[in-house]
C-alpha cells in the first residue's frame, strides 16, 4: 500500500505491481484439451477452409445464442464488412461514435459513410432519438453497438428501422453470451456480429462470427467469405477471404467449455471492484443488469473530475506508472479519429454525451489474469490518489502533464 505522495511511481517510487496488469489479458480454457485438438488437426492435415472444428464451432455458437446460422470469421471487422456488403448497405449508415473504430472502418473501407450518432449518457449505447434526427435520404442502415455487452434499446431501433425502411444490424463484439429481455444477443436485427479477439472474455485467438436467422443472408456470407466459390472452380459471386482457421476454432471449442467459468470470474471481479469503490466520491463503476445474462467483461469507471479532484487522464497516467494499464476506451471517439475528423471536424458539436464520456471513462483489468487481492490493491491506489489534498493533486497534475500514455507490449 502507498502511504505518501512520494511513494507514487510517477514521483520516482517503485511501481506497485512488478509486472503490467493488462485490461485485455486473454482467458484460456483447458490447455490440455486445446493441445489435443491441435494435435488432431495436425494429424488430420486440414487446417482451414470450412474444416470440422470450424463447422462444430459454428453449430455450438448458433445453438448457444439461439439463431439459425453462425458464419465464423477471421475477426469481427471482416464480419462487419461482409454483412454490410451482403445486405447492400450503401450511402450513409448511422452508428455511434462511442465505439471501437472498427465499426466505422468496416463501412468506410467500402465507401459507405458512417454517420456518427450520440449515445445515451447512462447506457453508453446509441440514442434512438438521435438516430431519428440523423436519418437523411441517403441513409440505408443503422448499426447499434452493444457497448460493454450492455444491450442497445433493440425495440426502439427496430421500430425506427422498420418505419423508415432501413436495415438494422448490431455490432455485438462485446456482447457474446448476454441477453436482453431474456433473449440471447445474436437474434436481433438482420444480423449481429461477435468478436472473439484475444482481448475478449471469450476468444479464439483472433476471430469473430456473423449470426443471423436469415438463411439466404448466411448462404451469401459463406460465399463471400470464401472468394465466392460454390464448389471447385466455380466462382459465382464477388468474394474475399474472411475464414476462420482450424486452430482458432480449436481454441473456440475449448474456451466454450469454460464459458461459464469465465463469466463467473468476471462477475466475481466486477462485484469486488464495485464493493471496493463503493462510496468513493467522483468514481462510479458502471452497472450491469444482473436480472439479465451478462458477461461482465468490461470494468468501466466514470471519473467525475470535479468531485474526484483529478481528471481521468491524470488517474490513468498514475495507474500506468504503477503498472496498471487502464485504458480509456473509446477516447477520443471515432469522430475524433482519421479519416473521419478531417472529413468533418465539427462532429463533436453534434455529440455532447459522447464527448463527455470520452473524457470520463477508464477501463480496468478483468478476467482470469486478475484476482481479488490485486483488485483490492488497484482500488486502494485509486482511493489513495483521490484522498490526497488539493495541493498534492495539483502537483500530480503538473508532473503527469499532458503526456500521452505509451503502449506497453508485455
Ligand atoms: N466492434 C467493437 C465494438 C470492438 O470493440 C471491436 C474490437 C471490434 C468491433 C472489432 O473486433 P475484431 O476485428 O478485433 O475481432 C483491442 C482489440 O484488439 C479489439 O479487438 C477490441 N475491440 C478493442 C476494444 O480492444 P486495442 O487497440 O486496445 O488492442 P491492444 O493491442 O492495445 O490490446 C489491448 C490490451 O490487451 C493491451 O493492454 C494489451 C493486452 N493484450 C492484448 C493481446 C492481443 C494482452 O494482454 N494479450 C494479448 O494477446 O484493441
């Protein structure tokens, strides 16, 4: 525990943690079962192109989320690109700016213009009233993002999409194994896209999936995902390569066997963070609706600088110096990133809640890589900083200044 200002690592003290604690440190199921599966696929000499592990993985995911079709992908970004194309989106598509930049890039990559919409200040999800205001004659679709795995207002978005003749999709990168109204995420809109990236609570090393109840859409996606091949030498459609390989599917099958353990670990950690930070002025840990099925994968703080006496950025720098690599997802918002910022530098005038959130949120480590004692220590560090006098906080602000945090690799 740190007791004095000078003990903080930014002021030359020893970092509290000897090794970096990452937000996205991957979960891993039974290592031996993974190795057995990898031996199998090596012996079989079938490494990719719709192999048996990929087919089994697709069936299991479809069953789990209660949809008719799952098309496994090399990552969610490719999944978003393909499904947007397969559904004929063009012109403008409305998305939140408060999302990982992949949601926007997947559209822009194929000359579809992302139109950034503000989010609801509490749920952090796309605001349906704002969606209505952003619709123009060029709009062809809406992509809701279930940010942090907390579902969007699917009913209102569906009502708007139907009334205005728009296609509704969901970027469900964060929301694997979550429900809304007791219904699994995966079955909403025309399709939903999961990410199984290493940093997600459930991972396939890299990977993703498009899930849909539309059989024709799934057939089209399968064609597009494999260069448009319909049997040997017969290309019937414009396609690309978005396939998941067998090693990734082996990891997916192995991790699916531990899905409940991963959720339980996250839930335990989430409760520990909330308990340890309860009543700390200026810090709120975002809440999950425990009456629904949640994956609890993101521990997100909102820092109110006025109450806390330190800004989110100062706190983040201090934590980084102590080897807690907290992340300010999704700062600065897609609208503040290129090429979107240069295309329209005035986006932020339309996005007050996004702007506010981008200056307040901070994600903390979660998952198997972290335990209760480390959570207590991280929270004690936060409480120690927030408990300093105004003069001491002022000094810290000067020390950390406007430095940009550096990416730490290991
Ligand atoms: N839509 C949404 C809403 C998303 O959040 C994402 C991805 C996508 C779409 C696209 O999904 P994919 O195409 O990736 O399937 C990370 C992930 O790379 C990205 O998948 C994720 N969202 C995003 C929220 O987080 P970065 O830029 O923060 O990655 P990076 O390299 O800084 O890693 C994050 C942390 O995890 C670091 O502290 C290091 C640690 N880490 C990372 C890896 C890869 C590990 O400890 N071990 C590892 O193996 O984007």
